[in-house]
């Protein structure tokens, strides 16, 4: 599949200023669990960065909707593989700088993309624990180049280490334990840090933003 057609099919890739690589985003309002947590005081989702800043601007909103609508396209996996292979030169990719996994089927597609691109390291943060559990029940381990981090629910709350350990995964959250994301001390950019993609780091702690 040619790159221009692939990008059109998947709605394009996102390019967050913080990231060292491309990403893929959909509207945060469609988060299955996150949309419920957004109404809960002191939840991380109640302070969702993807509901403010440049995300609500018309150009970004339209791009997010295009990507969301593309998820049902039967050629989405082929399109994503071609788009990432044609665009990503860093060797890294992030799923969902905005939004989250929509279903087990969506998660299966993400895993298939990773399988087809073994030279790329993928990172997927998610609060959809049930979809992840169902995937593991059906398929076993995720591809070795896909790091799935189960995200905490509460600001300063504990990361979901119990379910993560049971599933053989790692975590992240806005907490006071674990690795401290250095971005806030370096212009809000990852720069050389790749901790989020590193399965050896059990928990990554982010500053609320």
C-alpha cells in the first residue's frame, strides 16, 4: 500500500510535541472507562490533558474524528502498518496520546500491527483493564515489541500493580512511586528518555499536566 493512501485510510498519524516519535490519537470523549472517570473527583481523567490545549481546536478535532472513524475500516491494520513503516524513522511509536482502546477487537488490531513491524518498539498506555485481560485470555502474551502499561485511575493513587503482575504487564500513573518522568525538567519533552517503552521499568510516574 502506498504511503499517501495508507495515511488517508487511517486518518493520518499524530505528532505530539513531547514525543520523540509519531503517535496515533482518537477523541478522548470516546474513552470507554475514561469518559466515566472524567466525572469522578481526583481521577486522572478528570484533569485529562487531551480535553484542553490544542486538542479542542478545529483542525485537531477533525483529525481525531477521522482516525476514530477509520477504526472500522477492514483495511485499518494494513493502513497502519504502511503508514508507520513509511513515516517512523525513530524505531519507536506511541499508541493514543489521546483516547484509549475501544474494544478487544481494537486491541487485537494494535497487536497485529506490532507483529508486522518487529523493528518498531510500541508503547500502549491504557485504563481498559478488562479488554487487556480478555486479550491475554484469548491470545496469551502481547508481541515482544509492544509494551502495554496499565494506567492508574486516581491522582496520587496507587498504580494497578496487582492486575499488572497477574497479567505480566507494567504500569504508569500520577503517583509518588517508581520512575519519575523527566519531561517536566527538560522542556516537557522526552528527549533521550525511552522509559515508557522499557518493560524493565515496572512503573513510570508522570507529573500532572
